[in-house]
C-alpha cells in the first residue's frame, strides 16, 4: 500500500475528488487530534468487517494509522471496499499541522462529569448509540436512541439542533468516538463523548437509568 505524504494529502483534500479519511488509531488518539472529516474506525474492535456499514458508499478512501492497523483493516474488508483505498497517510498529526492542515478534536468526559452536568444544563441532548435492544433494556433517563449503524444516514441526525450540548455514549468509548466523528462530518461540533463503557455509566451515582416501557397490548 502506498504511503501518502501529508503535503500530497493536503492537495488531495482540496480537490473535487477528495478521499474520505478512515482513522484507524486508538479512540483517545483520534479525540486528541484528527484531520477534519475523518471517520474513526479503530481496528482493535476485532470485528470481521469493522464498521463497513459506516463507510461512504462511494468515493476514494485514505487510511490513517500504522502499517499493521492498515493491513488488518484491509484484511477484514470486502474487495469492493479495498478497491477504493488509495493509500495510507503518514501517521501522527504533527506532519499534517506542519503542512498547514487544520486539526479537529473531540472532548471526552468521564461518567462522574456527566453526573455533575445533568442537573445544571437544560440544553443537554444525550445520544445512546448502542443497538436499540440494549437501549430498551436500560439507558440514561431522557436519552435518545440513535444506533451507531444508523449514523451512516445523515437523516438520522435530524433530531440534532445547533444549540444542543450533545453528549454521546455507547457500549464502549470507541463507539462514542466513532459516532462523534460521523456527526462532526455533518457540521455539528458541540460534542462530548463518554470515555467510560456502559457498565460504568449505568452504575455511576447521579446518573438516572430507566428502561423502555413495554407497549400495552
């Protein structure tokens, strides 16, 4: 796989056929600094075809991450996905900054910070990106179910408003960061992701949890 220098990438991103950057790094590294429009898909999830449904249906793809991560990603994808990969971007964001490229970040918080924010912020919109069945079994009170797979469709974000303070949580932190990367691509940047998994969130003092009411027969 060809390694693409940051300067060449900067020119590519300004072209009409700009590739979508698939960032394979750890979620924490993505949150600390990533290229605008990048989708966070860490390969450590172990999925056979990690988040293939979240990739754009067409257009070139440019991987960002180490050689082993890129190799693992390619090895888990279908041929039609791999045919669209144009190369691997040099790792680290320092070279991108030095080349003149902008950097975006994702704010991450712990469950106890959410517990402190909930009583004082009436603009909070909680997004639960776990599968709907898991949401029904228990979720943070007033959270909205937006399964991660649905975020491939921009229409799933119709509930979002510009003045909302969006908090995202999932089964694990990586899902929340991936969801944030997809939402940011639609122009929403007032985001926070929970760095804790669901088990920690649901047992955190000060975070009310409820189940979805069963429909009446």
